[in-house]
C-alpha cells in the first residue's frame, strides 16, 4: 500500500488533462505458465550489478540489454500483466547514447505512481488513462542518473491505495509463482516483473508496505528506507509516510541503489554509504510473531519467521521475544483514517475537474470512493487526533531499539492471497477488513519513519514465497543490509526461480 499521492496530490494540469480519459486496457489471461521462451539471453542469471559489469567490460551493449528485456516483457506480459505502458522506443534511444553510473545501461521499470517525462502516467486510475507526464520525479531522475534505462511503466493499484494490484484500468497483475495469486501492492507490477526475470530490479514505493508486501509475495528483496533518507520531491503532507526504492533479487543490488540515491548535505541523515557485506558485530535481535492486536499469522508465516530467527541465532546473534507497547487498535484506526484522508483529497480534486455529469464511479474505483466517504464522516479535529496517535505509536515502537538493534516480524499475515480476495471492487466492509487483517505488520514503520527490509526466507506448502521483515531504528539501513548479506549466504535465494521465469 502506498500513499505517495495521498494528501499532496495532483497538479491542476494533470487533473484537467486526465479526467476525460476513460480507456480500459484488457486484463491478462489466467493460463498457468508454459515454456517462457528461449532459455538464455544476455540477462540470464544476472542481477542489476551483474548486467552493469558486463556492459562496462564490453561483453554486451546497453542496446543488447534493452532488447533482451523488451523481448522478455513481450513474452510474459500477456500472462503476468505487469506493465501498463511500454516505453520501448525511449529505451532504445537511451541505449544508443553513452551511459554512465553504477547501473549504466541496465533495463528497469518505473512504477506508474511516478512521473517519467513524455511517458503516460495513469496512477492506476481510469481518470488519467491519457495523461502524459510533463516532467520526471526526483527519485526517478536519480535512477536515470545512476544509469537505469526504463523500458516501461509498471502496474499499480489506483493511487497505490491497497495491498494487491488489481486496478480496473489494467486488470489484475498476477504472481509469476502462481498466476491465480496476487503479486501484492502497491508495487505489484514491479515485483512481478523482477520475479519473472523481465528486468533485474524495478522502481517501487512504500507508504504502508508497498515495497515490502510485493517483495514478500514474489520472493524478492524489498527495502523501505528511513524518512528523509532518499532523494525525493517535497510532498507537503502533515506526516510523510511514503518513500521510494526498488525491488531486487539480491542484497547487493538493493545496497547499491541505496548508495546511489540517498540524500546528502544539510538536513540529511548520516549517510549509509555503499554496504558491501556483513559486519562482524553481533546483534541483539527481537522477534514478534503476533500482530499489534495479538492475532497469530498463518502457520506457514509463523514458521518462516521463527526459522529466520533460528538462522540468526546460529550466526551468533542473540534472539529474544518482545511485545510492543504500541496501542494496536488506536494505531490501526489512525493509520486507516490518514489513508482515507488522502483518498478524500484525491477524489475531491478529480471530481471537481471532471466533465459535468460524469458519474464518480466512471473515474474512481469503489475502494477510493468508499475511503473518501469514510473520511467525510469524521468530525472536525480528526486529522490532529490521528497524527497525535501515529506520533505516539511511533515513539513507543522506537523504544524497542533501546535494547535491540533489529526486530523480526512477518511482512504479511498469510502467504499471497488469491486474485479477487482483496480486490478494490469488493464491498468496503468486506474487502477493507481483509486488507487490514492481511497487511497488518507493515504500516507501523511508515508512521515511525524507520527502515524495514523484507527478505525471501520462507515458502508456503503450496510453493508461494513468504517474506520475513527486519526492522531497525531511524537511519539504521546499514545494520539491516549487513544482516541481510549474512542471511543471503546462510539461506541463499537468488537461484530459486518463479514458475514463470523468462531466463
């Protein structure tokens, strides 16, 4: 779930340009995977840094890397439905020019909540089906400076408001591990494309779990950074909960992206720098399996978290169980209402600019309209109250890191849900309750502004990935990445492939 657009929202020009467009893109089919095409190409077996190294060595060209990714995308898009807008001609033109940066010439995707100049930007919403971005967002610009070459825009739920990627504008994005299941949200297209081997990494963002949830669902590495860590556009919201980032298959790609895109100078956090391996420091690690309301997760999720803790203990770290002092019900209500406030402002802006007589449900999905209605029913002073609850909850959460450096929890309460189970078209009292129960572990770090990392350390009995979440205090990304390097060696995952994989 992401709320990047929640309260700062959309330019008048975007609203005017996009509100008249109501085109609907056909959704993907439900066939289970067959052969994904040719078994090898220049991207086979390589993460992003691996592709970049081959390009620097002259073994492959940026054009060859781009064409390989485009060919993979064309093969798998009909089944997975991870892309909302191809940008193949732009990628080919970029690949023909000299490239620089640590990821020079490496193909990627940009999430369709962020602007890439001259490319369609829909926000996962039918009201913006024909809107073309006039500029490039700050984080995407930093990715381009680092050398990444976007071949298109990845799918997202409408405005990133939910934990599955099933928007009406594109239809559902499917999990390449099993096409009947969700790839997660809101960076579901990004994660599906990386898990399917189309690109080695992809842009993502996280306002309530939207990097970590799809990473967990698709067997990837997903880091939500600290508030203020990365280059970004100012939002002007009362409490910034969203950050940009990437989903990857390897810890080193995630670490390199952090180093390439972190802010520097006055007001910036102490730099993480490039983390290249584990530390000799042994950590005090806390584990919490139930959620803030005391509810136990699915047994396979609990088993994955407990197994990860045992692995950490075997590596010499100290493990102890904790119970957070965060008021679970009050926090959940506050975060939900903050989310609803964003939906209300977004909906109000779009409907105000819509052609006269346009039905709201022709422009916006039921979930967005229902969230807006929830906010409209609140009394005056609600925003101040919920900000206070979230700040107090954040303070209580951060006290965990007085005695511990890391907290281990689930990412999600269950393995990946089936397509339709939390769809944005469900009745609000059914669908939204399911989302809250499913994505219960991730919003706290967004409210606190602290970093959290999903690692692919579990599998369900049905063969679906399960992520384990590692959290740390503000600015402690290095601690998380150093531990992740250790776990990647102890429990290697990069050669574990989805059932539908292009390489």
